């Protein structure tokens, strides 16, 4: 099913049929929602989104996507020269098959009967969708955070499928510190009475748990320096009156961000995607990440952000250094920023020229 929003922007869903997962379980019918920008005659750049992102990397003028300032006519990724395709990940909640989808066998929503998926499953599903679109090769694969995980897995699973790889704000595996935060976020949802073992309705969603999970994430996405500079202990109401008060601006900010996510994201999807991130390790069942790195053939240009708590620059630097010792074409860039992990969503002028340059010279 396809729906053309404008001549330059196509959105819709691709039915890729049956998909056998890494776990050995089979999803009998899988659909991936997508956004396609630019001329179909131009080279393809595959864009992979982060945890609470969607297929709308560019979006519309009324509702811009998360990389609208990166991908546009005359932009760092020039939509006059390249076409971009972005899929909502398998397990997501923006049109792709996930916990909200109807199980064709039972006729009811999967909810927590949805099987656990991995980053590799996400990539395999995207590969089938691209082939269905008639795309046998792409110019580049890129994405940040969970999107960066997908980019690295693309380079390993389908090493001849792309010319370039741009993994952004990522490491070759999720470290224990990041898993710890995911665990706290998970428990926030699971311990909300409204979660009800995943059997909530549109009227009874576990808003408190999902909101708290989002707040936990927000604290890790940016640096302490940025929070301190932005809010500076500013108060919006008297403090020390009640335990449930929202007295400081930082508290109001987190409360707003938490509630905002509950309006657009499904709690079950959040849980499944957290688990996919936890299990992410390019070296799993491949003899470790150093051996897995040898499987990547495409030139790789990686970007990290100073102060990234979840994906420390030193870990990506070590990965790229190892690839260089293997004789691979690999380059590491570290961007100085106070935004920490969220650096890949802002300050494009600091890092996007790297992608622009490599796209036009390779």
C-alpha cells in the first residue's frame, strides 16, 4: 500500500511477508512503514532511526522529521542529488509490525505475545523491503544511536550492499552502564499497575511508567554541563512545600518530555526496543567484536560526541583503530559538544559536513 504525500515525498508500507527471526521464531506477515525522499533515479542513502524515532527522518513542513535540517534540497545530504529511504524499525509503533499489530493467526493485537527481536532482525527486514522496492545497492547507510547499531549491522550482514557506512553516536556493543539505565526504564514501565502485563488499552496506557522511563532516558542523552547551564536552578514555584511538587524548571522540563512521549509512543514497543538495544553486540556469535569488524568491507566514517554517557567516544575510537590495524578504510571523528549523546540531533554544522564531503568524493 502506498500513499504519495507530494511529488518528492513518498510514504507507505511494504509487505515483506514471512520473516524468520534470530530466535528461530517466525513472524508470518511483516510490514515496514517507510519514507522515501527525492528522485528514484538518484543513489540511495538508507537512514536508520534511534529509539523513539520513526520512518519520518525528513517529515513535512508542518511536521519536520528528526533529520529535516540534514536532509533537504541543497542540504548536507542533498535531496537533489540523493534519495533517502527510512524505515520504522521492526517492533516499532509507527506503522511497522510490532506489539500493536494484529497477529494474523489470532486476529488480535500481539501485545506481549510479540516475539523478541534484535537489531539484526531489524536489518534483515529492511533488506527484504529494499529488495522489494527494487533496490539492489545503496550509496550509504547511516543512523544515530539505535540507528548507528543498525548501520554497523548492515555493514556486517550485507557487506557488499553499500558503498559507505556512517555509524553515528554508537559503539560496537551496548555497555553495562547503558544497560543499567535501560533496566531502570524498563522497571518503571513494568511496575506501573496500568501496564497490566502489556494488556492495556488506548484508554488505560501506563502513562506514569512510560513517562518516567522517558525522563530517565533524557537525563542520559545530554551532559550535566548543558542541564546546569540551561536551567541554573531556576524555580517556577516555591520549593519544600510538598513531595510531589514541581518547583524547579528542570523538573518541569523532564515532566513535559515524559508526558509528551506517552502521546506518541507505545509502552510495549518501548520495552521491546530497549531489549533489542540491550542484546546488541556485533561480536555476539561471531567470536567477539574484533572478529566481527573484519566482516565489514565498506569504507566506514564514524562520528562520536564528547560527553556521550551511553556510547563513550573511546569505545568507538578503539573499534575504528582496530579496523585500521586490519587494513580497513576507517576514520574516526569526535565532535566537541555539550549535548552529549543528543549531539547527532543538533548542531549539524559541526558534524554533517563530514558526511557531505564523503558522499560527494566517494
